[in-house]
C-alpha cells in the first residue's frame, strides 16, 4: 500500500473513531449506557466505528447492504461480526438490540424508503433502547460527499447540472439530506420520540476549530471567535451542521 493510500486509510480511521466517540457522548448524555446490551451498527461501512465500539467493550453487530463493503469491514476488523442485509428487512428478532447507531447512513436512503427503514429499526429495539441518528443537513455549507459549497441549498433538479458544471462529470449518486423538521416528522411517523443533540457536534466544531475539515469554513470560524462572536458562531453552526438525534421508541 502506497503512502497516499495509507494516509487516506488513517484519516478514515481517525474520523470513524471521532464519530463513534460523539455517538457515545450523546447516548451517555441521554442517560443511556451502550455497554448494557447489544449494539447494531446500522450501515457500518468499512467498520471504522465498529472497531471503536468493540475496543470500548460494547458487544456489536454491523449490518451493510453492499457485499464489497462487508468484505472491507471484515478485513479492517477481523474480530467484528458483520451481516449482509437490506435495512428495510433486517434479519433480527424483535426487541433484540439495546442500541442502534446510524452514522451518516440515512442520507443514502431514498425518502420513499426511510419510513420503512426506521419502522424496522423500531421493531428490533427493546423498550429501554436508544437509536442514534447522524444525518447530512440539507443546509450544510459544504455538501459532504461532493464537497461542492451550497449544493443542496438549491432545488434538487439543479444538483446534477451544478455537479457537471463544477466537476465536469454527472453526479453518480443521489443523496437525500434532511432538515431538522424533516427528521422530526420522520421520527414521529415511525413512533420515535427524540432529543436533538446537534449542539454537541456544533460545539465541538466551534470550540476546537481544528476539527472543521473545510479550510474556508475553518477560517470564518476563526474570525468569528477572534472578534468575540463565539455565541453567534455556535448558533450558525447548529443550523448548518450534521443533524444528530437520540431517539426512543414509544
């Protein structure tokens, strides 16, 4: 493996650890102990969060739709348990999980399937369980997959044309970002109560500016902090950050 690939792999590993830590912090603040039962890493990807959960002493199972991704997860985390499955039809018993983590997964699921997916997650959760959701915000300044500023602020029919104009190629994958109101409505429709923990993510970005990946956004945050606008910066960050909910079934 060349140096560039090693650097990318290490960056993904570090990001996975960071996002896993954020999930555990939010769950703990909600009064939940992820170590007290089985955790489902829903849409586990190549296993970077899953590895952190296992090393933290949390019994975990990862589920993924892609066979190729499952193979990568097994390679990255040989001690992990991974299952190939469609999130609409999870092959698990009713009320078998104490925690479900969905980190940056929901924006890859078409809106027409989201209700069925969350209903299925609800079925697998026990009465005291928590469901952690982290999902792309439609109003993020930098769209996190294409890295095109303000892309999803525009009407959806414009996205492909903007991508072709700026990236000189069509948009290969369709994304389904959320607003806070959209996620609230989805949770209510699938019988989840919820607490919004987006402020945790935003606070981390504004208090530790080095965590902000985009250089332009990082520079703006530095200027706001320097002139004493840290509180307005926090409010703005909450409006344009990844949306984070911790949910309970009812």
